[in-house]
C-alpha cells in the first residue's frame, strides 16, 4: 500500500518558507503549463523563444522574465529538422552571439515526428522522466501528439495531465505543452482560459496557461490599424496563473515569425450618441368655451 507524507502544520506555522521557484514569469518549477493558440499563429516559434529565455536568460519578447538559467529540452512532435533549422536561423538573427552560445549549450531540440509518443504508456513516461531529469524546462509540441486519449473525455484528459504532473513532480522540471484553440474560440478570437480545444479538464488541471491570438478585425478597427497590417500583431495573454498575476501584452511578428514587443495605439474613445429630442405630440389645448 502506497503511503503519503503529510504536511507538518506546526512547522508550516513557525518556519518562513523559501520563495517559490519560477522558471519564467509566473510559471512555477515542477508544474504543468500550456501555450494555447490557433494553427499558424506562431506558437512553435514562440516556444523556441521561451526555450531561448530559460536557457540563456535573454528575453526578446518582453513577457518571459527569467531569474535562473537552466537546461531545456524541446520535443517536437509536428516538425521535421529542416523546419526547425529554418526557425532557429530566424531566431538567431535576433539574438546576441553570446546568447546563441548559451542556448546551444543549454538547450536540446529533439524532433520525434513520425513516432507515436504516448504519456499514458509507462515506457514513454520513463522517456519523459529521463529528458526532464536535471532539466529546468521541458516543452512538448503539441499535446495531441503525445497521448492516445480522447481530447473530449474529461476523465482521460485528467489522466494525461496527471501523468505529466508525475514527470514534473518527480524531476522538479516545469513542463509546457502547446495546444490548439477550439473552433468556437478561433471564431471569437478568444484569449480566455476556455479557449483550449477539447475537455475543460485540460485547463482545469494545469497551473498556468498563456494564449496567443492574432489581432481581430474589430480590434484593429478600434485601434486605427489597417486590416492588412493587423495580422502582424499578436496578443499574448496569461489567462491562468495560479501563482501570480495574469498579464497581457501585444507582440509584433518580425522576420521569420519572431515575436517582439509591440506598442499599439489605444482604442479610440467611443463617441457618445447625441440625444435627439422627439417632437411633442398630442398636446391638448384649452380654449374658451
């Protein structure tokens, strides 16, 4: 029978705890997070920028503040080495030489496309534990490629997240998976927690979630941005943060899809509707009888 260690309440009252260890922003070490976005938004490129920030301490997005540099592993279930090399070349153009060297030393990118990873399988769970051991951040691209469960089944998706939690808790490594938005959220351009595709158990059981969404036509119109330019702007929203404050920021797509800090015009103030006085009708007039 498995036994569990209880929390010492007396000591917890008496001893001040050590500060929480955040891998970047409010993403805590040893927990599970997600980056949720529609296809072709740039989440894989952004994930490489996350990898760069954690492995080198250099953040070229403005939203990935790190305190401790560490080893990182990126498991790509969708892209082949040639695609990844193109993205890395573009990323490298935006990084100082010393940052490139640090990332090359501390980061490992492993394409597993063409295989059938399954976190629900013990053998694959052992593989992930091996990669996560001694690692600060493990990126999984995408969640759908790493399990055999039904995304719409809350029980199965809870077990998927629990399996990832086991890896994270066993190793102390933070794990981020990339995931797609639902069709409804795609239509609405939502950056909310519920934008994630499949069962709500996915978002409910993780500790941190960020959303990426291209600027919508109504948003561009409000801000005076031409429709042909709006797709260059991407909103980064931390929609769930159990250990910090949710944030949002605008990023701009640069050469090669690299996302950089952006300043966008504030929405134009709405003009108050002018009240039109209606003519007075049916006024009775008293005359002399």
